[in-house]
């Protein structure tokens, strides 16, 4: 199965490591090209021998042809801030999926972990969902709950979301390898 990873930050690095240890073929890694200083997904991908493409290309509807020509089966979006064009989302054979650090639809949008802590929640979650044109609106594939302890910070809760979320991604990859009809969509569009 051929996967195109669109990601950023430490979550993107961990997603790349997961993909590298799986049976998938990584077609390319899309991220923001590095600025001087600090480790980045772009640098890690390039040093590891993966093709790197700027994440901004996903905003161009003509990029869909490149995705199809590369035989991409699945796009995986992890902590990327790029809004991917509908044509690109629809180009992979099995679809495009997003790992969101919050329980959708309740905690859609940015900073969901911080909002949950601010609101005094005792439980949060992570969602893997199919990407559609609207942000955080596609059908849910998998969700998992995460306890929030009294000393939780945005960083610690985000770390928990990434760890649990990557297990959901591994589950998706295993199921997707069996074909598109095996991917469970738990409900309708959330839009």
C-alpha cells in the first residue's frame, strides 16, 4: 500500500517512524521546508531517503494528478496546518484521513487539548476521520478516549493524543491493506 504523509512537528516525526516500521511504501513526505535550527520532519524525511514535497502543494488542485500518477492509495494528515484541496483529497484510491487531537465533533478546530483543560474536562480523546473539504467534518473511522489528570498541560495531553492516535493509524493501515470496503466509517459527515 502506498501512503503519502502530510504532517508537521513531533507528531509528524512519530507518524513517519510508524509508517517506516510498517509494510507500507511511503511515496513522499509533505511538510514545511526547514528553517535554520532545530529538528524537523522535513529534515528527518530527507536524511532518511524519503522524497519530500512542500506541504503547500496540497492546496493546488492540479497536485491531484501527481497523487494519482504516483499511485497513492492513502493520504495521512497528521498535525498539518495545510487545508488540502478537495481534488487532492479525492485522488488516493482508498481516501484521505486526518488524525485530530480531540473528540469530534465536540472539539473540532485548533487548540482542542488546551480548550479541554481550560473547560475542566476530565476526559478528552483523539479522532481518526476521513478528510472532506470542510475542516474536521468527515466521517469518523476510529475514536479513543483519554483521561485528563489534575496536573495535565497542553503538552502532556497532546503527547497522550499522539500516542493513542498513532495506534488508531496503525489500525487503519492494517484494515486499509485489506481494501477500501474494510475501512469502517462510524457515522455520517460531521459538517
